């Protein structure tokens, strides 16, 4: 583990500053999403998603190109917000700074 920068992921609460003496690590933080870069280390690209729900549209602009998605939906009947969340696992991320 002598490379800088180096990222390490832990499935438990572990502090690499205590695990690897003589190194300095910074915690990435909570509630963040990791977006992987392209093979040449450039950005992963940006795009737009448009979703049609119950006769109206919602668009979220996130950059360089766009995708359109449409379908037939029904009213949830409750008048509450709809949350869409990707499948995930929780990890603690650290990156080595020295």
C-alpha cells in the first residue's frame, strides 16, 4: 500500500490511519455516490433523463446527451412522493494522502 493516491473500501467501521501506521488517510464522507471514470481517467460522461408519469414529464439535466423514457403508469392513489433508488451496498471509503 505505498501508492498515493490510493482508495480503500471497508465493509466495517475501520480507520486506515490506525491500521496502517506511517500513512495518512482522509475519509470520503457519508451519503456520496462513486462515479467511475473512463479507462483514460476522463469523466464518465453526463446525460439527461426524461420520465413521463401520469400525463406529465420530469427532466433532469446532467450534461452532454439525452435519453427519453416513457411508459404507462397509474396513480399511486396516495398522493405521496415516489422514490427511485438503485440497488446498493454501504461501504466506508478512504483515500490515502501521504
